[in-house]
C-alpha cells in the first residue's frame, strides 16, 4: 500500500480540499471501478477512520458502511457515549426528516427498515455486482453499498445537522471524517462565512483529535482551485489534493478490468506498453481525455483485434511521436544540441521500472522517486528566433519520456501573458495551473525574461517565486525549460539566485548558415510532398540570402517557412492562369514561382525579375 494523504501529520489541520477531475471514474489495484465518493470512502477507511459520514444538500447526513452508521447512532459527541442501539437493530432509510415529539415518534415507528448486512466472509479479490461492492478481506475493510440507497441519519433541519457535525468533529474518542459533498452549497446553507468558524474552531482542536473535514468539489478545475485559494487568504498551508489525469498504474488497472470483464483482446506482455502509450497519448491530445472516454473507446474497440501501443495512440486521436534519437538525427545543423543530448542515452531503458513509484489511486501520493534528486535537469536555451528552441523542448520531453525520467514527456508552452496577472495573488494561481498541466512533462516558457517585473505594481516576481517553489516541490516529475535572447536571458537568470541554481543546463543556438537554411527549405518541400525544380535551387538560395540581411528579423528556420509559403502562393497564382495542369504541375515548384515570390508583382516578366535580382546582388 502506498503513502496516504490522510495521515496524522496532515490531520492536525483538520481540513482537506479535494478538487480537479472529481467526475471521473477510478480503477483500484483490487479490480474495483469507483466514483469519487466511493474512492474517498475507501481511502479514509484504509487510513483508520472508523466513522465516515457524508453531507450534501438533499440527503443531509448519510454514510455507506454499517460500521459508520452504527457509530453515528451510538455516539452523540464530545466523547460522551449515548445509549447504544439495540443489538441487531436495523438502520433505516427515511424519506422525511427526524422530528421531535409525538409526530416524530409516530414517524419513527412507521419507518421502513432496511435489512442489516450480516457479517460474511469475503474473498481476497473483490467482487462487484448490481451496484454492491466489497473489497477483499485482506484489506481489512468491510464496505458495502446498500441495495436501496445510502444509510441516512434522518435529519432535514440544518440547525440539527450543524450541531451533529460539530458533535462528530469534537468527539476525539472515535476517529471521524466528515465529507462535504458540494462545498458551495454547504457554505450557502451554513452562513456567510462558515470557513472562518471552521478554521477558528476545528483547527484549534488538540493533536489527540485526528478528526477531519473533507471538502469534495464538483469537476470544475480553475474555479475549484481559486475557491481553495479563497479558503486560505492568509497563506496557510492547507491540505490541497488535486485529482489529475490517471497515471500509468491506474491505466494498467483499467486495461486489466476490461480484459477480465469485457473480453478486451490484449497480450499480457503488452499491458504496461499499452498503459504507457495511453498515458502519453492523453497528454498529447489537444482535447481533454478522461478515463471515462478511454473506457468507452476501448469497449468499442473490444475484441476486433489485439490492442497494441500504436492502436492506443489511434484510439485517443493523436500521432505516435517519432523516437527521440530519430528526431535528433534528422535535425539540420544544431550541433551544440546534438553534443549536449548525446550523454542522455535511452539504450534499453525500462520505462515501466522507472515508473514503479507511481500509485494507482489518485487519492494517494506517489511513493518516493527512486532516482537521485540531482538527476532532474532544467534547461536554459538562448538564441535568435527560429533557431530551434521550441523544437528542442519537444525533443527533450520525448527523450526523457523514453528514458523513464518523465511519465508522459508532453510539452506545455506558455509565456508572460499566461503567467502574470494584474491582480494580487492571481499570478501565483495562473502559474500553479500551468505547472499542474505540465506535470509528468515539460513546462516551456518562451521569452522568459519578460517575467521580470516592469515596475512596483508588476506581479512577475510572484510568478517567478511560484515557479521556483514548484521546481523544488516537483523535481521528480517536471522539467522546466526557459528560452529567449542571449543578453536578456542572462539578466533574467542573474536577477534571482534561485533561478541561477535551478537551471543547470545552458544551451546556445547559433543562427543557421545559408546552406543549412537551403536544406531546411528542401526538407519543407519533402514534408509537403513538393518537388523543387533543379534550376530553381540557386534562386531559392538567393531569395534566402536577400531576406536574411537582418538575421533577427528574418527568423532563421521560421523565415524559411515563410518564404516557402510565399512561393506556394506564387505557384497557385501561376496555376490559376493555366487552362489545365497535371499532378506534376501541381506538386512542382518552378523557377518562375520563386522569382514571382521575390518580386510579388502580377505583371512582372521573368526577365524583369532576373534583372532586379541581379541589381540586388550587385548592391
């Protein structure tokens, strides 16, 4: 069993906040498919909480297991034990509230009993049928969903509900967790500022009281994070649990679940490679993909053919990345990068072994990372525009993924506009959000020097401070790459000692030579399946030479791509004037196209364009 968030070390704060992908499904090592309430219940019981009670606006106080229900009825708070329930008494599921006086007694007498769950031996492997689930006996947890609904205490009046919650929280004799489902409604129901009352009361309870209150948010990412931040206006260290995407361990559980229960065709030796492929494909997808989406697509895939890593990328709808070594070999120029990355050899790296620290439950933190902390590397890239800095970020992500350093290797691109706000506290929030998106991969900050504050009212330093803390806290599963111009990046790094110590790899990219840029143009033609006529090659080289008079403005490889687009436009104009043309005409770039792109004049003759080109050369 992995580590746990609900430890005595964390319980002294008494308040936990769970937010993120809470509407997703969750697959446990025991073969269970759970929702977030069930998973929270399971983890709390595993953590030794005897009494787990839930609250929401409609059902008020309720629970899912008989032990919790018996303790709800058997204790009335502050360590005082009330009269125990009669032996064998059945819990009741009520439609109305529990009232005092004669009407209450009459209602209680007519309440329909629910048959109690008798003690029974449960197998080590859990079973799940008709909405009833029981974890294995080896776990020591006996939780069972009731056939006709959850077990209710029978309260409808908020005054009594709040008193009862207080009683549970202050009762140190029974280890209790109160789970608030939909905290927004809880705040509305119990006053304008209930968090002040909670922090002033519950957080002052002694360390012998390990009772906790867990706020379970609906699935709205940014809004939830901001609400959690509002709960902590003075910067206290809260128990903040972010439910993110499933990791490789949980995806293995999903594949095993589908293989056993729904006949998914898959070789056991492909179990981990398929899980790795699904995890990376999810992170590369432009559309957010949840485990619910994967479940539906994999069920549709079914038993048509064996599931392979290549098929996993297709199911998610992304292209499988080219291996890093192949990408590196295909680069034109960039010798400094090739030399720097030569030391990182994937060889026969065991990705599965490198990710063995992952835990399947998204309500459990991962185990300590097996690799030394100093091995995680952050890069600073310098050079003019178009020299390959962004390409390098994606290459490093794929390389470190293949080596097992990173779980996904995906890249999140960002800049000042997405990290720095004009309001106090919001820059830290924005920066944490980007860090969360990049977990398991690379956070690439272009023109990072712009983060430096431009005045007393600038909040760029807030973003930098947040980034530095994230690099320290997540050094096991995050690579940060910053990029920009030489002089400006040097000033940026020297502006903060923390920056200089954390970015431990510097790479400078020289401008491309004229011959290298011509090769980049030819490569662009091949990628787009165009043919450059032999007599046009020198004209393309001259075109690049003329436009690259100012290397910074031209943009190196980026400028070459712009010239390619201009030549395509000239070709389209030429073809539009022809009565008919062949496929070869359509896919060939001629000397006329290059010359017209250089002159960009519809009525200019080739001879005139050649004359203009000669004049420019003489100059």
